[in-house]
């Protein structure tokens, strides 16, 4: 596996650090947005899938290993070079469905609501891993097919945070917060589920439908509300 690179820090991180330095230099108290231990990053998570090693080998051949194409914000996570074709109800398809690595212990496909409509799916909103009773699908790769009996979901909007972030916001794992998006299409997401782990960086994930609805851009001001 290729070693992670060091991409340019996201704009929200740079602004957070600059704000701290400016206010410290002026001897002024920090505003609320700068008192958090880490800057808040809100990212749109496009449709993708997570696969087991067995599924990867069925689709790409025995012994095949995923190859990182782009490293993601969460440590060790990446968009792989490999992609598959999803075959949904009534043989409707989505090609170039990106695989996110590394491999996991279950197979899961995450779609936006408009993706599901186009494919003919009726999918529930679920947290990652909560796939019991969800629809399945067929995946096609260059080596063969792989049948998912379940695992097609619309991901619940959620926020990753480390224990220091959780302490700052006064929340714990699986609590629910609100995410307020400012701007011309400003709106509030009421059911943002908290995921806490020492390895996590402060980051919200919403899907493409949700990101488009609120007009999310790199410079959009966003805040977490308990």
C-alpha cells in the first residue's frame, strides 16, 4: 500500500489556526468558533461502497489488494483506484461506484436518495454497519460478480470526533447534535449522530443531496449545536 501523502490542509483548518494567532496577537478573547480544540470540517460523502477482502477478490481476482487513489481526511481511510458497477432493481445500474478502503468486515453500499430513486431502491437511513433488513444488490467488477444480500443504505448524517472534541461539546458516543449551515441556503440538520474515537478528526459527513440542498462550499460557515 502506498504511504499517505501530506495534502494541503482543508480551508477550515487553516482559518481556525489563523484565527487563533490573530486573536492571540491582539490580546483579545477568542470567539466561540476558535475555542474548540479542533476546527470543524463538513464534507460531502459521495456514493461509494465498503467491501470485504473476499468481495474484492470476487470482483477483481484472487489476491487482489485495493490501491489508494486519494487519501481521505480520517486517518488511514482512502478512495481506492478500483470502482465497480452496481446493478439495482430492474437491472438499472450505476457505473464507477468508488470503493473506499481499507477493506472492512462487512459489505455496504452508501447512496444518496436521488441515486436510490434512479436505481429503483427503497433504502433506509442507517448508521454505518447497521445493515440488517436493508436491500441488497449485485456488484460487477472486471473479474466477476458479487451478490450483496443486504447492505444498501442512505447514510445517517454524522460527525466524527475525538474525546477532546466530545468533551468540548459536552457529548458522548451516539449522542445526537444539530448542524447549522449558514449562507443563502442555510439550514439546520437536526439528527446528526456523534461518533467518538481517539483516532477520529473532527469532521461531519453529509451526502450529495444534503450538500446540494444547503449549497455547501469550502468557505461555508458551519457550526455544531448540542
